[in-house]
């Protein structure tokens, strides 16, 4: 029985879809009655006309499952007249001889009409309940998807998809730019740009908090219908729909609920973005002040040293020893100033993404000798141990960048390692990689801060060693520019160990290429 009802309901839904216009339903109702009457013509006799009434009654009942009240009522009336004219004796007349046939004719019309009308109403109520259930399901799906969205783009993607699926219309979300003014293009739809009149209507709808555009009283000549997105603290913007007709009452209620859900989700992300921007601005301001103070302090020291020593030399005569000492101070301060400027310029190159690596064949011994020679004054108070294999091949790297890498690593070791302590620089080549390892006996790093060592402006607390905290960040950037890796660990008995590895070919005769002029 339930399967039969399901099959009949399925048949009714399909037929209702095919004959959804009113005039088609009336034609179908009359056609079904006519065909049924033709099929029942063999029953034109005194005994069979009662059977015809049941058949016609069944046809009217079936029609009530997919036709409207008007067509069903018409089918009931026509069926009773057809039954009277063709089948109730005397046939081919509307005259009825027997009183029971008159009563049966009247009851047939009344019962058929009532059955058809009641069945139609039940079907309508069932349809409304189904639509309500579908709306509830759609709202549940929308709420669930929006709650899982992680940013504005995901929210808009979900909203556009759900609107297209449930309202069969194109939607464009035009959000505000943070200064209470709408953007000129739709979010996620940068290819669609509103005309100037349409954008003015969108701005009007946004600021007035009222719908505007086609099918409204405000600017009905517009190509879109604009709906402001309501918000409790801020309004995220407006949504534009390309409607072919205005919403029905049920659609309007569902659309208003959609607007509230989507707007709440957008407002949530807007407020989160605003809070994040506020934190970012506060952090940027703090970083700017820290950097400015640090740069001012670090530049002021060597400049003051140079100015003081120069003033002393200019304004008086001094012994040879004092004069040489003053020249030495000027030179040392100049080197420190040059190192600060070099680090700032190198960091600017890394941040801009314009760092170019120019590799060529070099001897690692030459690189080590160049760096240690430049730092001989800084290293004179430490015991530098260089561990190099005599059979190291020529390898390919950017000499200037690798010079800066080793320079910054050695300067860092000198600044933190105590005087007379040992600094070890070891290098070896194996399996297509050249590896440098620098070990010192400084304080090392707190274990929880090892992951921050190569970040910009990182400096150990409580250490008055000068510098901007850019050296190790530059080292990491230059090593990664060679497609290499760098790591740091604390040594067991104190100190730090930096290990960097750079992939490089060795100087086999097959790998060497010679430039010709």
C-alpha cells in the first residue's frame, strides 16, 4: 500500500512538473475524462453504467493528486454530465427515469468534487510541509557550512553557491573597504564591475540600509536588486541579485534568513580582520620604534667615536702612540658603521626578492682566508681553529654572499664568546654538499628560543653586544638563496654550533666550463 502511494505521489510530482501551467491542467482534465468515456463505451447498457461511475470517480481521484482545485472540480462536473448523457438510461439524453439514479448522479458529482478538492488540499499541505522541511534543511546546511568557513573568501564562496542552488540567480557581494565605502568590484568576482549608476544605487542601499534596484520602489530601472547586509556592529556591504521576477512571500522570508546568516558570518570575519589589523599595526608600530631606537643607538656609537677621535686629533698635538690609538678608534668605528650599513642593505635585498646568486668555481681555502683576514683584529683575542681538508675540491657558490655568511657567523661568535676561548671553523665536502660548521664557547641559546635564532631583530636578552639582530637572519637568507640549509644547536659544555650545508658540484673535468671572450 505504501509503495502504491509512493508511486502515485511520484507520478503526481512528474505530471505536475509537466503540466504546471493552469490552462494545460484544464485541457488535461478534460482529455482524461474524454478518453475514459471512450474506453467505457462498451458498458452502455442497463447493467454496466454503474461500473462506469466507479471508473470515472477513480479518474477524478487520480487527477486530484497532481491537478489544481479548478481542473479537478471541472473534471468532476464533466464526468457526472458525461456519465448522465452517455451511460445512465435513457442514454444520449440528460433525462433520468429512476429516482435512485438521480440520487446517485447527485452523489457522484458531490463526492467526486469533495474528494478531488480535499485530496488537492492535502497535496498542497504536503507540498508546503515538504517545502518547509527543505527550507529548514537548506538553512541547516548553510549554517553548518558558514560556521566552518575560515575567511571571507570561503564564506562568499559558500553563499554564492547556496544562493545559486536555492534561488537560481546570480549574486555579487560588494563589501565595504573598511572606511564605510563600498569597493567598485565584487569580492571573488573581480571580473564583474558595476556600472557607475549601479554602483551609486549600491552605495545608496548600503548607507540607507534599504533594498533598492529592480522590483523595488527605489531605482527600479537598475539592472540589479541590491540588498544591504545587516550587521550588529558594522554592515559588511551589499549583495546584488540578477532577478527575473520578485520573490514570492515564502522565498522572501527564506531570503531574509539567508541574508542574516551570511551577514553575521561576514561580520564575524570582518571584526576578526579588523582586530588582526589592529594587532598588526600595533606590532608594526612597536617594531618601528624598536628598530628606530636600535638603529639610532647603534649608529650613534660609531659616529660619536669617529667625531670624538677626529676632534681630539684636530684640536691638539699628541704623541705618536695616542695619535695611532685615535686612528685605530676611528678605523674600528668605521668598520662597525660599515657593517651596520652592509647588514641593512643585505636585508633590504632579501626583503625585496631581488637577490641574485652568481655562482662560479672557487677554492674554499681562498674564502676562509679572505674572511679571517678581514677579521684578524676582531679575532686576535680568541683562539681560532680552522679545520680544513687539504684535498677539498673547487666548488660552485657565490663568493660575495658566502663571504657575508661566514663573516656574520664569526662576528656573532666573537661578540658572545669570552676572550681567549676557542672558536672552531670546520669545512668538508661530501656527497655533493659543502658543509661549514662553526663552534664557539659562548653562552649558547635558551632551548625554547632556538627556533627564533634566525628571525629578524632577534638578540639574546641581557647581552650588551651591539648590533641590530640582523646578522643571523641575513645568513639564513643567503644560505637558502644557494638552496642550502642552516641549523643551530647548543653544545654540551656550553656554546653554540652552527651547521650549514650547500649543494654544489665538485670540480671534475666534466663539470668545468670555461668562459671565452
